[in-house]
C-alpha cells in the first residue's frame, strides 16, 4: 500500500466534509470575480455616464457579495478544520496502538526522539495539509483560471501580455523545488536528532549525574543544536534567494497593466471601467505567484508527495511482529 492510499484510508471517513468544503471553495472563487466586475460598471455607467440611480443598487450588491463571501469562508474553513482534526485523531491512535505492540528489538533500533517526532511534528504537518493546503491550492488554481478568463473577455491582447510572466514563474518554481527539498529534509533530520538527544538525556539524567558528565553532555547538545540551527539557516537562504524573484514577477503584472493597459485606454481599445476590472482581477493572478501555489506553498505540498506520510505509514505498519512466547514446561510448588 502506497503512503497516499494509506492516508486516504483515514481521509475517506470525512470525504463528505471535504467535498462540501471544496464546493464552497468553488463558490467563493466564483464570487470573487463579481466585485471587480461591478466596480468596472460603476466607473463606466455611474462616474462617466452619469447614471447615479444605479449607484445604490451596485453598492448593495458589493456589500451583499462581501457578506456572503465571509459566511461561506467561515463555513468551509470549519469543514476543513473538522476533517483535519478527525484525521489527526484517527491516525495518531492507529500509530500509537501499533507502537504499543512492538517488541524490545524494535525500540532498540528506533530512537525515541524519532518516534516522538512522528507522533507530533509529522502528524501536525498532515493536519495542516488537510486543514489549509488542500483548499488553498484548489482555490488559487480556480482564482487564476477565473481571472484569466475574465481578462480575456475584456481584452485578449492584454491577457496575452500578462501571460508572458508565466514561463519565468514556472522556471523559478522548478529551480526552487530542486533546492528546497533537500534543505527541508536536512532540517527534518536535524530536528529529529535533537529531539532524540534531549529525550535520552532527560530520561538518563541520573546516570549523567552519577558519572559527573554534565559538561560533556552539554557539549554534545551544543553540537546538535548548532547542527539544527545551521539547517534552519540554509533553508532560510533558499527563501532569501527565490522569494524576491516571486515578488518581482507578481508585481510585473501591475507594471504591464499600468503601461499597456493605460496605452489601450488612451487609444480607445478598452474603457476606463475595463481597466478597473482587470486591476481587480490582478490579485487573483498574483495569488499563485505571490505565496499561493509556487514558492511558499512547496513545503506543504511536499506532504502530498508522501514524504511525511511514508514515515508515518512505516510506524503504523512495522515489519516487526509482536513478540509472543508460548509457555513451555511446568511449575511445581514444594510444600
């Protein structure tokens, strides 16, 4: 059984909540295109054409859509959080029951810190993936598609100019993924090693004191702590290198809109209201590049690839069978 199938075995119990949450996410993404469209109508029909009778109705629509959006957002976040807590509870119970059935040989080969890391850090990462990453990725994809379609309806030439940024974003994402994966894996291993060292010293504190090895253990802890700090710094350097690139690519869309979109307004190819509409859709195009799908979402997306799930599955499906000894011989009590 693959890690994804093993994970789905826990998730399918809450598939109704997940489907309901994804449906509400789709509705919210569709509603996101309404307010920029109404804003464009206000510019063309109210400000420039002078139809001020439309203003109260359009404002009422804006307020109503915003309130509905807030209510639906609360509901789908509640659904995803409920499902994530249920998955976390069931998965943690399953893994813990399996750990209780293991023999002494299993615990001689496994470090306690690694096992604790599986039960805490990895479990919480899976919960975060169910509660946030799934709908965030799905929502960003929908926002990008809806915004692109609406911009094409306004001006195909303007939409094609904005698509020029996408190849650069894809190349940057690919390069970052190659660097960030080993950085996070190294960070994870150092954290697990640090947990194991701390747990062993706390549980064996009397032995350390009996042999007066406090300073020696402090030195070893400092080495583990420095190793974890260096891993964190190296991971941060990856963000330091690529996040500014994603920021520049995201804001490049604004520059294209102001320059080429303004030129089209001057030439009469689009109206000022159309320019306002496209400007309202711009954040939807920026969402994937500006912390949505690329760059900042990769550490969470790696859970979908089964890196953490594989460790949890191994903990719940160990190759070691429980130690069962059948009694042999007899016992005789002397008077």
